[in-house]
């Protein structure tokens, strides 16, 4: 049995959202604890880890309790970094591999770092016939978004292969659906992409999006 790949001292960015593999993430960074971190990651071509908050806020507040966050997150790879003004960095990132935190540390200046192990990427599972409606509805939604704002980072033009991949379809719906953060986190953590899409399909049927 092969040992999972590990990564030491991964800088973490706790957010009030869930990053999925191959998902897009736009960030405005202005806290001192993150400005130097994202610059270094960009210069080195290294990722940082996005984890969803279970307690606390994205921006530190005086007297607030320490942030608590999920043990499973997703690596964020920086595709574009801009500095529109001093003390502000804007990022365009994409989700890469999922990871599990083995050990975490809170540094003096407020940055979290962790030793993590990589989780296996989703297996490629074709979308079964009974879930084709979810894939077709996603294609329609993405086409509408692309026509509305073709320059938006979320204006995806999916390939036929992506629309026939359970994990890809489920992840994009998880990003689009207005479901609680805790549910998105649980769906992201699922190892079986078919089960993830089945659960998403249930939500789509209940909401009337995919009949």
C-alpha cells in the first residue's frame, strides 16, 4: 500500500467558503499576515491551502475567538497576482488537490501553517443515465453565465469530457448552489464522485432545477 504524499509547513487561508478541485477563487488580500505569504507563494510557484471556517471570521477582529476550521481543504494555485494599490493584492486562483491536516501551528503574526497529506483525486466516473439531467442543466447554466459576462473568471466553457465526469459536474454544482457551507464541505470531502453527484442531483430535483 502506497503512503499518501505529504507536504510540510503549508500556509493556510481559512475562508468562509469551500474551494473544490478545479474550482476558481478570486481573493482580495489586505491583511498583513497574508500579504507576504501570497507573494512568496507566487514567487515560488507554490500553493497555499484553503480551509473552510467553522468558527471565527476571515478578517481578524479584536477580542474575537481564535479561528477554527475544517481538517480537509484544497490546495490553491495562484494563476494571477496583481497589486492595484499599496497594501492590497488581488488573486485569481484555482483549486488543485485535496488534503487532510495532520498537524497545525499558529504563528506569532497570526498565520496558520500545517503539515498535510494529499487525498487521492476523484476517479473519472462517467455520468450515469439517471443523472444526465444534472449535467445538461449545468451546461445550460454555464452557457447563460458565459453569455452574460464572458470575461468573468467563472464563465466556463465546459468540454464534453467534463460534462460526462461525475466529480467535475458535482463540484461545479456545489459551487453554484446556495446550500449551507457545512453541506458543501461534506460534499467536497466525499471520496466517491458518483455519490457526490447523486446527492447533488437530489438537491437539484428538490429545488426544481433539474426535472
